[in-house]
């Protein structure tokens, strides 16, 4: 899953959200350097990634994109699933997405001192381009994937992925819905205090 899903699955606990957001920049036991709530978010992020990578529905989505996207198919699927979450946000959260995103950006700014370098580097782009909100449209998804394509050191075709996604748009949407229902259910069982 990508940024928006990780945040949403954290409930409304800002420290857990922060940990879930920065987790890719924290290696090994370094998570122990952070406050308890942030640690919880980092560990949750790792669990979500493992669950997602091994889920049969996610594997179906990746398999369909693999012929054109190769080893970038998992990245495309993560971002595509965030697109479906953002597009249908009001089905998952009572707080409007624009407000939700702005509140998180504010909290991120307030905690800049503890952000790992990788997150500090992407923070200005995330906020200025309002990534969490722009995922809601296929045009926003296209811009995000093109940006990822431009930042890869190896040849990728992520800039062409949206053209493929729209062909099977409803199939991917159904797969996202089924998977996210399963993921949400498992997260709530594992972390019932985040309801």
C-alpha cells in the first residue's frame, strides 16, 4: 500500500500515522529511537507491507500489470490502490480528504526534527503538490507515476501505466475493494485500539 492507505489504517492517532508514514526510511531496530506511538506506526507499516505483498488479490493485480511494468508492477499497484482509496474516500472516512491531508501535512511539519532524511527530502513535494489529494483522479495518478518514472535509475514504464489501468479500471477497482476490506479487517483485529 502507498502513503494514503498507511495513514488511513493508522486510525486518527497522529503519532501512529507519523510512524506509518516514515517507516520506509527507518531500517532494522532504528525504530526504537522513536516515541512509542511512532514505533507502533513503523511496526504496523511493516506488517501491512508483508500482508499486502502476500495477498492473493494483490498478486492478481500485479500479475496483470507485470508484462508491461515488470518489477515495477508492485509500485504501480500500491499507487493505483491509493487512487481508489482517495477517489472513494467518503466511503472510508468521515473527514473530507482535503481536510485530512492538510491536518496531516501540518503534523508532519511540526515533527520535521524527527523525520528521516528520505522523508525530509520528499516532504516539500508531498505538501506543495498535495499528493494525498491528487491521487483521487487518474490525471493525478498519472503525474505521480510519471514522477516515479523520472526518479528511477533503471528503465521503467510507469509513465505508461495509467493507460493500461484504465482498460481494466473496474476490475482493478473490484480487486482493491475486496483486498482493502480484508486488510482493514485484519488491521482492526491486530490493533483494536485504533478504531
